[in-house]
């Protein structure tokens, strides 16, 4: 999800699909890489759903067959489903949390509490069977708790057969109907979604405000809706000839009723999203040696906003190329950018964004949400627990891509991010990045932690191991953990394998504590320089010495616990062991001044003492 460099401008929501693909070609089915970690496993799901939508009442009936493969070594006695739409009801946890937190999300506030019965959201399960046997279950807020008729053994496949009905809420947060730009249906987190079970156990988190964690698998979805609606969604459209939408050649079978059934297949994803509106324009743009990009946006927008969408399209091609080059190749044959939602939100093979702002805003949110394809939808971290890997890494690459394409100053953006993190670190409100996303005391502290401290973590890792090593680390991380659920140690181990350095200290101090970095110049006496460590967090040190004759020299002080040095052209001097609060060295000539971290690559919370 996107949050711009000014607080609380949040990102992109929705998704679409390749309406020109009649079937799922073998080249469009990403293969799951062999596991990197011995003993690694992950669960698998195969969803088949038939949905009948009534656009007049905003209600829909659903049939879902889910084949669940227990790849874990554990016997499972229960399963859980997420019923996300239940959050949009007065008295829900999302409603109460929004009305009791000190700084509520401006889009939510008390709006849920004021919804009438025909405006709320819900998902109601009326029947659930396990291999044909009727099951007992209970709806508890946004979670369906299911008692199994028979435990699921390791390696076993079971089939769950479900019937449900639902109502689309008035658009408040991500999903909903009739958003402020007039998009009729933004259908994210709209179906009963099996909760993830992994090496940490079940993740049946209630939907309170933050994001998601899902099981990798395949989706086969048939959506029946009024024939004048244009639909976009995760996956590949199977029947363009039959429905007559988004298909420019070939024979179209005339509709025989007031509704059409759109049939999508999505291979190897962990979510499925769709959006629909009768006034969608649909444009496409081919990425050379890459996917076909789809753009769905309201043709009723003012002309200047329509021009922004046309202007966006070649820039989106450049974004896709940038990410594929610098992170890893996008593995699907389509990606869609759709107007909808409450800012911006990432989903499988697509995103949904607000569409009526400035071009810079439209480009910025697209850059961020497309980057999420790599950081969360291909490197599928648990967003409730490791949100900073999702949002922070995305923020970093979104800004980096934007600076590359629009020729803006990335260093200026990075400095603003570092300053924002330093503000939080000194505010007294910072919580460690191990805090659950829903349980930060303030929305503001969550946002800065997720977007900005996560950005700093990745950017500063380049300072620690060297920028070239960081570039290699990102590619190795992607190749080793795509189509999996990586955790924080995985990015660190990738960096260690690339750099040959010991880096566990970096993860521990920066992500698992609120320790801060603060180094200062203590004294300069002739050619003797003494530095001091004031903050608890250790770091290697880059510094520049200016001599009285006007010349300068760069020095590098290795951190002893790293057991090595980053590649550098600076003069390498003796290690600094963390426990020693001061460090002295003798420079080559009489010293005029000294500056620690002159390029501002280290997240030092007090820059005032960095120079003498």
C-alpha cells in the first residue's frame, strides 16, 4: 500500500486482468523454485468459485470448492477462513479501533459505526463440507472457525465445499462500492479466504486495519454480472469471445441474457481481486519482452484526468522494465492498473488506484503499487508481522524507479525519509519493527515504521555492505524466495552470502529494538582524531578528514563484529569494537576538520555532532 513522503497519503487498491488471453499459456504459469532452506514447506490451495453478482442490491451468491494440500509436518484439527467484509459493520473491531485510537485513519474515523443495514459488508457461510461431510463452524468477527470432521494428515489433500452469500459495503477502506470517484465495485478481500498455516502456526488474524497473509495456489473464478459492466481481475480471461469485452478481433457470441459470465484463471498467486464498472475505458500497452499492461479507468473523468491516464501508460512500461531489471523478472503475462479504491493497494497481477489526482500523484502511486508486485506478491511476507519488508522495500524501490524515470533527485528523497525516521526515533513513540501491525499505539508511528524505517533498513544496508553488494543481494533474495513466504532473516542471509560479512547484529538492533545510531566527533588534536559512540546501535563508520593544507582523505572504520569490510576506496583503518565508547586514530597530516558519514547514508539520529 502506498504512503507518499508526506504522511498518510496512502496508496493503491485494485486489480485487473488480461482480457485478450483465451487460455492460460504454459509460459504464463510461473514455476515454484526449489526450496532454498532445508525443511522449508508451505501450504497449497486450489480455489474454484462461481459468483453471481446483483449490481442493484450489491449482493452476491457464491459457491467455492477449495482443495487444500497440507504440506506441513503437522496434523491439522481445525482450519480458519477470513471473512474480511465483516469488518465493515458497526461494532466490529475495525470500527471500534478506529473510534478509540488517538489518531484514526482519516478515511475510516467513525464512518463504519454509521452504516445502515443495506450499507454494511458481510460474508455469510450457509454450508461447508469436508470431503462431503457437513462441518460445524462459527463466525467470530472476521474469522470463520471450523471444526474438522477428520484431522488433515501431513501430505493429505482435502476438499472443502462451501456455499456463501455476501454484501458489498459502502467503500470505506480498500474494498467496497461506489467510491468517491464513482467506481461501482472494488472487490478486494471479498471471498472466504483460507488462513495461512506455516512454521509459526495459524495466522487467523482479525481484520482490524492492516494488511494480509495468504496461501499460495491457483484460482479458477467464474463471475456472472450485468452485461454492460467491464470487469478486470487477477488472472487471465478465458472467454473473451463469449463476453465480447476487451477483445478486438474474432467472433463474438451475442449475449442471450442480461448477464455475462467472465471466466478467469490465475496460476500460482495468493489472492484474487476484481473490479467492475459500466464506464471503464480499457487500454493496453505491451512491455517489450514482458507482460501486456492493462489500464481500466472511468471515461467520465474530466479531460485533463483522462490525459493523465494516457500519459501514464508509457511510464508504466518503464516501471515494469526497471523492476524486472533491478529486482527480478516479472513472471506473469499480464499486469493491470485500475481506477478504484481509497488511495492505492496492491493485489495479485494488478493494482487499484485513485485516478483523478495530478499526474505526479498518479505516477507515484503506480510506481509504489507496481513495486509491491515484487515485495509482497512475489516475495510474500506476512504483512501483519513483517510489514516493513513489504512497505519499506516497496517505498525504496518506488522512489528509486521514479527518480530514474522522471529524472528526480533520489538522494533528496532519501534524506527526507531518513529525517522522518529520526523524528520518530526521538519522539518517544517508536516501537520495534517486531510489533504487530495492528498493535502500534499510533497510526503515525506504524506508518513511519513501515514505510520509512523499512526504507532506511534497505538503504542503510547498502551503506553497511556496499551499494553493489546491495544490488546483488536484492536479486539473490528474489531468486531464492520468490513464490514463498520470506522472513526478515532471509534478506539478511542473502546479504551475508553476497558480501561475506556477518550481519545478524544489523537485523537485531535495527528491526528488533528501538536502539538508535548516534556517533560523534569527540575531539581533534593535531593529527589525532577521537570519535565517540553515543547511541546503542553499532555501525561501521565512513568519515572524511580535511587537512590544514586543504586536502581531504576518506577513512573507513570497520565494525569488528562484521568480521570484514565492505568494498571501499577509502583508507581502511583498525576495527572498532562496539563495547568501546570511544575510538582514536592518527591521521596522515594535521587535521582541520572531520565529518562522519558525509554522504548521509547512515541513520544517525543526531547529525549535529558528526562534524568538528
